[in-house]
């Protein structure tokens, strides 16, 4: 007798819209996360609501958007036309319902498929939509997508527009919190792309007068800009270009219809190709493309009719056509740069001269490194093959069509025991491990040559696949996992120095994190609590009376794989490494990693005193 699983009509199940979104949230908002990463789901929820308000502005309705985030509650208020009162419930709860299917109303919209606010609704424990128009106010309230209040419209003297309030559901988004730095960056991108728009975020106003030129100025310290930013605008296209004095790799910011395409796409590929072609023709030299683009910092924004993205979160453009009677994306961008960038260089010979000197310098450096590079690549292949420094995962960031690509993570750890624990407890689909051999070299002030000559740096660069461009990065999350002692802190600082010195865009784009691991385990026969601070330990002891067993973890190697899986699984705690735009990278590295100075000694003494005071208290 065979034990076959029965497959009948009873096995076929149809999910309604909210059940499907809650069961498969990754299809709609990418990864979930706790807010420690800029592409975590809670920011996508905000973006989906905000996109609708941005589209109102683009259509000429409402010049200000107000956003308030307090604790876990988000409010977005625009002063656009307001949702038609009879459709307030439908547009946030019925799939394939929205104004953007009517091309007369929204020609080059950010959101196109009518899913965004429905996903926010379904994934929120509380969701309220309010529309004011025609001197009337209509609102509806939901919980997890279920309608809980639907009163009739009432008279109102408020300004017309739409207001959405939501609280992401903690059953889906565990231990989350909004980080104002990530929200602010998102909002700045919106105002760069919509000059004249004001976004008021918790009382702070964001506005841009110069579009993508402002974006570059806000992302590069003024002392690091090689030549004045080239800012070119045309119908449906805007670009800003400069080169960094100190940065080694390429850095791009790309947008389509106001959407930040963090993974690029057809427009970014076309921009990089067209830039090289235009510069070669201007100078009459067949320069290597890598020499032209080395150290470039650029931004491009285009508007496309009905764009096709490679995922619901719209991080990569797949369209090859501009739409309507317009040419292909590639031809459109190439024609624009060929005319306007060439004209700019002819009219600004000083900039053209600085750019050419930079290209020739890159050429000399490339030739000097060519022999070393080949040897380094051969060493990297052999080391990965025989020494297994890199224990890879199955899913990589470049595979943008895979939902799990945003979760792809590389843990950088030191020592056999620590890397062994992480390797045994990791998710082999999305988590890779790179094992350091001792403390890395202090790379401050060293040239790129050291990356190829130093075995650890060479292998790490190879594992990340970032030699040429951040676009080739193999992991979305790079996590430094070291012990929480003096040696561990030193290794963290040396690794951060490596990225700041040679690949700062890894940090700028929000890919680098520090793994938090528990300091204590407090348990009794019924319950175990892992504590990340003295305060959490005290609370756990209070909860588990009488006297529970307390273990102080001294290092990652002491934590068994069975326990470690809790700390790198769904409840993982990550601290993002962020840059302060007010300080140049050179100044920062000089202060922390250069020769000892009285200023640094005073800084260490003062901060040590603060930490001692905390312990004494």
C-alpha cells in the first residue's frame, strides 16, 4: 500500500488580496527587516504612500507634503486633489484599482500597478485613509486590511488633499524602528527630483533649488570635488557629473520617474556607455572606459512612459523604450550627452583639462597595477578554492529578480571558532561567511596597490566583487561580526578604515553593518533570555526570579551554533555604519587612524570618562 499525498479539489485554495500580501510580503515590499537597513520593508511602506503624494505634485496639485513619524506611527498628508470620495475605500483595498491606469491623469507616474497602498494597508495593524475635496471629508479605517470604520462623508473646511496614517504590523515587522537618517535620505531624493516641492518631516523642511546638482553637493564633501559639477537638464532627463579627488571607484545615483533605482538598470547602463563614448569623441582619444569612469560621482534621472521594473519595489529598470514615439532609452541618453556634455566641455576648457588629467592619472595607475592585479586575482581564485576563506551562499545581490537577493549577507569575522559557529548556524541560501586571519592592516594613507598586495584585502575585495564598481556588489548586507572587546573593536575600526579608504560608496549606500551579539544569557528551567546590555540583563534577572543562571559571553566562539542561529536569524540586530556628511572622509580617517595627536588623545580621554561614569552609575 503506497502512502501518497492526496491531491483533490480540497487542496486548491484561493487567497483574498490581503491574505496573499500578508502571506507573501516579499513579493510586494522586498525584505522585511527591523529598520536597520534602508531597503527594509517599513521604509518601502512609507515610500508607497509617499509616491501617491509625489504624483499629485507632479500633476500640479499641492506643493507641500507633511510627514510625521512618532514611535511606530506614520502620517503622510498632501494637499493635492484628494481621492474621489466614493472611491476612498476601493483604492486602498481593491486590487487593480487606482487612478494611474488612466493615462490622461498620470502620464509618467511613479506607481503604476495599483498595489502600493493596498500592501501598506494589509501589512499595518492600523491604517486610516482620509480624503478632503469638494468641502467634504471622507475617511475609512482598517486593521490588517480588514475594514473597521467606513462612515459617510461629512462637511469640512480643511484644505483639500489626502492623509494616510498607518502603523506597521509588529506580527510581520519584528522589533522595528524608523531611523530618521534613512527617512531623511529618501525625502531628500524626492525633493532633488521635484524642485519646488517642500517636504516637512517632523518639523524639518527639505527643499531643492538645483536638483541633482544639490544631490551631488550633499553627497561629496566640497574639498573632494575635482571640478565644478556638470549639471545638464533636458526634457525628461537630468544629469549631474563630477569626479572625486580621493575616491577610487565609481558612484552613481539613478532615478526613473522619481523612483530611486538603487540597482540601476537599462538607463544607468546607457548612461555609463554614452559618457565614455562622448568623452572619447571630445578628446579624440580611445581612452579605456575604466579610466574615464574611475572616481566618477554622477546622478541621472529620466522620465519614461509606463516603465517596466524588475521587481515590485522598483529598484531596477527593465524598460528599453522611452514610450510613445520616443527612441530607445539608450539612444535617448546617448543623443542627449553627445550634444549637451560635448557643448559643456567646449565652453568650459578648465573643467575639460582637469577631467583629462584625471583620466590620464587613472591610466598610469592602471598600468602600474596591471601585473599586480593579475597575480592578485590568481591568488584569490586559489585561496577561495583551497583555503575556503569564503563560505559562499546560494543567492546573490546581483540576482535582482530573486526576492531573497535583498537579504544576501556576508559576515566578516575573525578566528576559526567564531567563523565556525556562524558557518554552522547560518542560512546557506542567503548568508555567506568570510574568515579573517588576524587583525587587518591599517590602510589609512596607503594606495590602492596595497589592496592587491595584502592577502586579506585582496581576498575580501574579490569576495565582494567590488573592484570595478559597486554595481557588481555580490551581497546587499556586509556585516562585521567581531567580539565586543578591545581587540574586536580594533578589528571593526580597521575594516571600516579599509572601506572608507578604498570603497566609501559601500558605506554611503548603506551596505555596511556591525553585528550586535548578546553579552549575557539569563535563564531558568522554563525560559532563556539573551541580553545585549547591562540594562537588559537587570530586566531579565527581575523577570526570571528567583536567582536565574547568568552566563557572560566573552567572545563569539563561545556561543554554540544552536544559540548563534537566534542572533543571525529573523531576530538579528544590526547597527548600520553611517557617514556624517559634514566631515570629509580624509579628515575622519586622519583623526582616527593617523598619527597620534593631542586632539585625539583628548577625545579618547573624554569619551573614556563618559563610559566610566556610566559604569559607576
